[in-house]
């Protein structure tokens, strides 16, 4: 009989632990690796910008093909979980060794191993969500997944800012432990749907063939959303990579205070991730993304033009967030805008294809976001260097690319939720 597929909160929260582990590790990596590079190995801003794009260069060549590979893979464990089983433990061990590296070559070896292992399992763990969720519920489901990711970011950076005051290695070891716990929960409790049987008459998912078809078959809406993803991730990743150094060098904060800045974004993203999914389902995904872009544009421009004294004005102190400053309020607003964008973008992408190619299109999503994550830190690193180490410039470059993203999604006709009853 035909029955409407229901929202499985328990399974989604369990799948969310995978993204929780990803977010914990990357939030700590982006916060403390730049500081180690500057203070321990004496790299300048342009060199740091290039180094912080290495993870994205690796992801560019690994995540999209792995997404297509996971579409084709058939094992007793499933088609996504084997990648988590291999990638998560390797990433956790290598990340824990990063702060122990006494020389730059060893440091590079540890970080490269970390980013290669993370790239290996990120796309499959994200593809689990649309695997188990019908089209009309994917914005809400992605809200839950990203709620778990936001929880990982907030927990990682807030606890990390306390641990780093005791020992610079503690945040890395804390992140490694949480990655192992998160991956274990997914592997133990999540079972993939057994609905994808091999059929020799069906064309196997192929990343590069899908990319070629994207630009030769006049898929205007797909091109628009992928360009928008490219533009807004240039803005966001560049700011994320340099926010801790902005706090230290421009605002004069200590390492702990600088580490708390990204916590503010993650905290409001955490609180607003689930509401953003329901707003996307109610108002429409593309309209909600547009609202988020407008919020981000206004916030980033405001931070750039407000004087440093105003940004540092104190209003009190709260658990997790630490000192509440004017800048904290702006970053909290930025987290809300980013939730509206990020929660609804992946559902738009996967609803431009069929169930067989979900991993492939998730890989394309990461292809464009990764290209942006490579470009963003490098663009901003050179701009900071050319402006005499003026780290505030990251807040004027960001809005330019957010505006480009807003222009890109105007006129899209597809990508909203589809009605999908299933046969049972």
C-alpha cells in the first residue's frame, strides 16, 4: 500500500552525530591551527591562508569522487558507513598528533593525514540524510543534522577555549576523542535503507559525467545554485579561517577570547538550525536562503565600519559565549543568517536529481563549496598582507561575494520540496 513517509527524529539525530564529529574537528582545526602556524612556525598571513586552504584542495579531489563511489558501493554494512569506519579513526589519531609536532614537516604530515581522512568520510555521512528522508522533509531534516553540527562547533570551540589556557594540545585531544565517540554512535546505531539493488540496465553514477551534463544540458537552476554555493562559501570560509587572527591581531584579544568569536556564530547557528529548516519548508527554500544572505551582508558590512572600541564594548558575560560584546551580537546575528542559507541549500541541490544520484550531487555540492574554500582563505590572506596585516578587510570582501550569491539564486524555478509518497 501507499503510505506517507514519516519524519524519523531518532534516526536523524543519530545520523547527526556524524556531522557533529566533523564539525568538532574542523572548528578546532580552523581556530587553533592558524595560531600554531603564526606563533610556533612564524608563517605570515599569505602563507597561513594557503596552508588553511590545503584541506580544501585535498577535499576537492576526494569528496566529490567519494560521493559518487558511495552511490555505487554495495556492502553488508551499507554504501555510506564503510567510509566512516575507515576515515574517522584515522582522522582522530592524526589530529591528536598535530600539536605534538616539533618541526614544520611533521606538522604538515599530521595535518595532511587529518584532512585526507576527513575528506574520505564527510560526503558519505552527509548523504545519509537524504537517503532516509523524503523530499518534502529534507529542509527540516537538514536542520536537525546541522543542529548537531552546530552543537559540535559550539562544544568544540567553547571547551577548546578553556582547555587551551592549560595546554595547547588539549583542544586537539578533546576533538579527537569526540570524533571517535561520534563515529562509534553512527556505526553502532544507524542502519542504511536496503532499497538500492544493483541493476545492470541502470547507468552507474559518475561524478564527472554528471558535471559535464550540468553545463551541457542547460540545467540553469543547477548552475545557479552551484554558483551561489561557490560565492557564499568563499565569503564564509575566508572569515572563518581568519576570525581568530582578527581577534588577536586587530582587536587585541588573547587566544581564549579569539577562540570564543567563532563560538558566537556556532551558538546562534545551533539554536536556529532547526527553525531555519521549518522556515524553509514554510516560506520556500530559495526565499529563506535570500533572507539569510541579506542578514549576512548587513552584519559583515556593519562589523567592518564599526570602530574597534564599539565592537569591544562589553555588556556582560554568559556561559559558553564568554564576554558579550557588540561584536558578539553581530556574530550571533551572522549565525542566524548562515543557518537560513546552509540548512536549505543541500535540500535544494539533492532535489535537482533522483535517489540513485544523491551521493553524486552531494559530491557536486562539496565540489563547489570546496573550490570556494580554497579560494576564500587565499584571497583574504593576500588582501590582509597587501593592506599591511589589516585583518578587518575580511569583513568587506565577504559581503561582495554574498551579493554575488544573492544575484545567482534570483530566477531559480526548481529546487523546492516535492511530494513523495512511498510504496510499502
